[in-house]
């Protein structure tokens, strides 16, 4: 029971006690007053009647005496009037049976009233002729007592209702600061930091609220400190201090995690960007001028790759930069290289460099697994060729083994997509995610989509075709087909209660698609498994507001969202507090570096767990391929693991 109700019940109980006490005291005083009145009335009547009949007793006029007694008795206020001689023998007696109307019998039994009697002497001349006895009737006393009790009850009831209403309002006002403390505590559980201001005037409540405000401030500071430590560890280990881009270690981890894996199908592009005469610029104009140029080049690379999904940028050494574009097509790589070269010419016009030949871009587009050193060597060779193209030149070559199997050009991809969307020939594969404390305890099943190529029997993954579908504004159509098939999965057959479905943040801009999703979730509320809509962190932060709104809507239907490839971007962790995803999946680049407890990735993952767990967000590691990695992740108290060490993706038959 709430404190408000307890105080209200206590106030009502106290009022009832006071009411019954006052009611009983009033009833007893009224009863005593009526008894005294009856006794006085009987005595007055006996005395008056004795004096009235004395002359007639002297003349022995009994008829007149009886008439006078009858006249008094007929008024109805008396139970008995009895005339006796001096030997106490009755001469005349009248008795009225007690009948009380309009008063409940239980009231009469509960409050007994005695009929008081009184005697007076009847004289005959100077001699006593007898006595007259008068006993009052209690009927009128009971009626008066009952009416008084009813009026008192009504008065106290009305007063009680008014007191309860006013008291409840007053208690509500007094306890309002405590309710705000409760809301403050609930907000703290949601990792929302609310401060009460102004403070209540009541001393005790003011002390409680002040203590709660101090605690909230400290918890907020602890979270910010944890997030800052995690971000500082990541930046120190994986980022370039001057530009904010990744460093060589970061980009090598990204490439190793996504390209240097022989068991999967990959494609993408790798660009090497080189600034010329940076050392001479530092000597001629100072290091500040050189740093300014490097920062502007980094900004140029960010702008050029902003629309490329999952792109990663890094500064290798002084004037050497890398743009890693996983899942990008040849056309994307050429567009990015051309954009960078054009911006180089613009920067040269701002006199930021020694001359107008600011730099060159060389790149390769691949469709098979490659190592980081192989990509670096290939792009370096292409860069030398680009330098022969002239000022701020660029060149992108194709590093392919299976070019003939994959559609080439936008028109051929569009034809392939039209065929797949019309036939809905899309395959679903599922990979198990298990709890970190047990390889056998399933946490969820993540769903991947793949499509067949019309010209061959080859099946390509979403990582290959989704970036192109996004560029052609067809991504929501593919996401819809995937969800349609997911909704048809017999969860009893596969024995999993939670499904993670990868979804492109670009689909959130399709209002009709979002409305369709919410209708499906509402319609299948009773039998659907819990669906986690999973978004890549790099793309999600670009659609953060749309993602927040979508998250609130799906949570109303019992579902949630999650973040994939977490840590790939260098976004501040603060957005996690407002987004509140169900979990984050640590990017496989950090998992692949997990060799021992002294590695930077070990400290980063541990710090990330502290930040996420303080927000009640689960942490899952993806790309776990070795038993040693699994054991180390268990020591870091992760919530789940996913990777080939646990299970490979297997096709799900609808």
C-alpha cells in the first residue's frame, strides 16, 4: 500500500474514532437529559395533580377526581397515573401500554430508558387522603433520542466526507515531493537524470529530495566518467589524435574482420589517398599549416564517404589516408575517388598547400577475400599509376576473380532486383546467439538474407546487394520481403523465442513501410516471437531521430531494437542513454584482436560492458571464432556471443 493510502486510511480511521466517540458522548448526554426531563415532568405532574384533586377528595367527589386524572392522562405523556389511599390501596388507576413508533427496535434495545415515576400527597382538608403516583411515558423520549441520533449521524457523515476530500487533497499536496522522488528514482532506472527544483519547504522532505538530487548527480557523473574512459581507451588505441579518423591499427582490424576471411563472400573497395609535399609545407609554413591541411583533407574524406554504408577512414602516416568501403560497388569507389579529387582541387585553390597538385587517389574494387597487406600493395601500385594522370588525379582498378558471375552496372543490378522482388525468391539464413555463460543456452537467432543470381546458381549475401539496393531506393522493398518471411517462420519448429532481423536505417524514411510493420506487429501480437530490429551503428547514428521514434513504436508492441557493428564508428556513447537499445553487438574487428588480457581490445570491451550494463543494455560479441576468445569474453561478463565458434549460419526453411 502506498504512503498516500496509508495516511488516508489512518486519517479516516482517526476521524471515525473521533466521530463514534463524539456521537456516543452526545447520545449519552442527550439520554441523561431526557431521563432528567421525564423525571422532572413526572414530579411536576404528580405535584400539580395532587393539589388539584385535594379539594375534591375532601368532599369525597370521586367522579370529579377521576375526570381530572383522565384529562391529564389523555395527553399521552404518561405511562401510569395511580391514586392510592393512605393504606396504599388503589382508588383509581390508568395505565398506557408502551408503543414506540418510528424508532427501530435495535435502537431501543441498545439504549434502554427507564420510565421514572414520582409521588405526591393528596390532602383532605388538613388530613392526608392518599397519594398520587405518576410514571412518565418513554415513547416521546425515544423518538427525540432517535431523531437526534439520525441528525448527528448525517452531520458527522457530511463532515467526514468533506474532511476526507480536503484531507486527501492536502495529503496529496504534501506528498507531491515524494511522488517526484519516486518518478526521479524510476527515471534513474531508465538512466534519465532528473533534478528536483525547487526543494519542498517541509524540512524532512527537503532533506530526502536533496539527498536524491545528490545521488542522481553522482550517478550521472559516474556514467559520464565510464563512457569517457571507454571512449578515451578506444581513441587512444584506434584513432588518430589530430584528425579523429582511425589509425593504421583500426583500419587493419576492419579489413581483417570483413575481407580477410576465406569462408565468406565479400566485395567492396579500398582507396589509398596521398597528400604531396606535406613535409615541405611544415618546413616552409610551420606545423600549424600542415596540421590545418591534414584536418581539411580528413573532413573532405568524411564528406565524400558519408553516403557509403559502413565506410571506415584512417590516417596511416603523415599524408597517407585510407578509405575502406566494404560492400561498395565499383561505381561507388569511382564516385568517391572522383569527389575527393575534385575537393583536392578546391582545397588547392584555398592556398592550403605548396602548389595546386595537392594529392592523388588510387583504389581497387575487390570481390574475393584479401589481406590488408595485399590491398595496400595493390592500391599503392594503382596510386603510382594515378600520379601519371596529372594534377590531383585518381584511378580505380578492379581486383576480381568472379566478375562474370555478379551483375555489372546499375542497369544490370536493377534488372536482377526487379526479378527477385517480383518472385520474392529470397533465402533466409539464421545464426544462433548464445549466452556467454553457456554455449548451449540460446539467446536469439539472427536472420540474414541472401538472393540468387538469375544467370547462375550463385547466392549472394545482403552485404553485397543491399548497398546497391539502397542506392537504387529499393532497400525498404527488400526489408519488407525479409519481414514477411520472418513472420511466417514456425518458431516452435526451430525453438527460438527471439529473432534479430537486420534492417537498413534508410527504410525508416519510408512512412508506408513503417506503418505496415506496426500493423503486422499489432495483428500478430499473441503468437509472434520477440523481434529485435537490428541496425548497423554507423548508419543508425545518421538516422538517430527516426530510429528513436521507431524504437518507441515497436516497444509498445513488445518488440525492440539493437545495434550491430558497435564501435565501428567513433560516435560518442552518449546517444545510448536516449536510444536505449535492447543490446549492442561489438564489432568483430575488436573481437578478432582479442588475444590476451593485456590487449587494448580487452580493455575497450570491458569498459563498453560497464557503460552498457549501467544503462541496462545487453552486450553481445560477434565474430567469435576461437575458444580462447569465447573464454576471455566470458571473463568480461558479456551477455551473449555469436560467431563460427558457436554456429555457422544455416538456411531456414519457411
